[in-house]
């Protein structure tokens, strides 16, 4: 019992040191490290089951102490299992956010799809690509006229307020 306990205790400390490697691993080896840690945790759980059986076979004066030591190891391993799951969840969430960010950056936005609808209608009416490009160019130029008009209006309003008050 004592040698199995020492071996299991040593494995728990090894897993704790491997948990530190998770943070510094690159994306390619991350899954390998996670799988290795999970396999070791599973191995420790099987050792703990065997330790529970052996601790119940201990003499009555040592049984309570042995069960306490096994329960402490079990608690440590459950804590490691939870830490691994939390790390995997954070990694999955981070990867999902990166994918969503890339999708958003790749997407082209239009004003409520109005431009696409206008182009579809123009295609149905039989307008040529040249005419549609001229319309798009005109819309682009109109935007600058609108901004210039807004600025001119603001300047005029400022001058009126400045000189009339």
C-alpha cells in the first residue's frame, strides 16, 4: 500500500508540473500535452481505486489514517482534473472568439443590404455592368458631397452664432 501511495503521490506532483507546461505550449503540441495529462489523471484514478481497496484492508489502527491520505490524494487529483477542464474550456472559448473575429473581419458590411438589393433589381431590369459601375461611382461621390455640405452647414451655423450673439 505504501509504495503505491508514494508512486501515486509522485504522479500527482508530476501532473502539477505538467499543468505549467500547458500555458507555455504552442498550439500544435497543446493537444498532446492535454491528452498526456488526461491519461495520467485516468491512471491515477485507477491507482486511487486500488488504494481505497487496500486502505480498507489495513489494520484498524492504521485504517483511518490510510483512508485520510487516499482521500487527500483523491481531492488533489479532482482539483487537477477541474483545472485541466477549466483550461480546456478557456482555450475553446478563446479559439471560438478568434474564429468569430476572423469571420467578422472577412465579412463586408453594407447598409442594411440596400446596395445589394439595388444591384439585384438593376440586374433584373437589364442594366449593364458599366451603368451599374457609374451608379456606384456616383454614390461614392455623393457621399463626399454630403459630408462637404454637412461641414459647410456647421461652419455657417458657427459663424451665425458667433456674429449674432
